[in-house]
């Protein structure tokens, strides 16, 4: 099967995204439907080296990046040194905090927390992170 998300002539329509995301497509749609609550907009972009990427912004601020993958949607939250500590104060899964702690130990100025969204159980954590990014000065 052709890799739809890597073809610059194929748009990331709901129909095409449902093919790539499979059973996780309804969860992706729930996430997208909730974005207006955070005054957030989703804009699809195409990159030669990676294919489709979704940039979710509030005004000029990027809240997160998203990438459709086979049966899941990867969400990447970027935090600077100042805002990264607040992640540990959120009521999110301990596994996410542990994953983020291992990323922080790299000593970089920007740290990325990646979450593979494949079921509704992951949405609560993602909504908390969006709300945090919405409020954080970065």
C-alpha cells in the first residue's frame, strides 16, 4: 500500500486520515473537535522529509505538533527550560512524567514530550498538557 502521508499530492482529508489512523481516527476527531475550547487552530503542512504534520497554534504560539501514523496519532509538546518543570505538577499519567524526565536529562534547552494517541484514555492527559501550554509563557 502506498504511504499516503508521504505523498505531497495527497491531502490530509478526513478520508485519507482515517485510512492512515485506522481505529484511532475517531479519537483524533475528538481531539480536533475540542481544540476550539483552547482557541486553537490546526493547520496541516507537508514536509519532504516527513510528510504530513499538523501544527496546532493559539494566535502565534505553537501548542503542539501532530503526526498521523499507522493506527495512532503522535503528539509532540515542546517545552523550554522555564516551562518544563510545570509538567511534573500536572495531573497526568506517571508514565508520561517518567518519559519526560528521561528527555530532560539530555540537557537541551527545548525538551519534547511525545504521546502516541490511540485510544480515548489518552485524551485527558493531552487536554491537561494543552491547557498548560495555553497558559504557560514560552
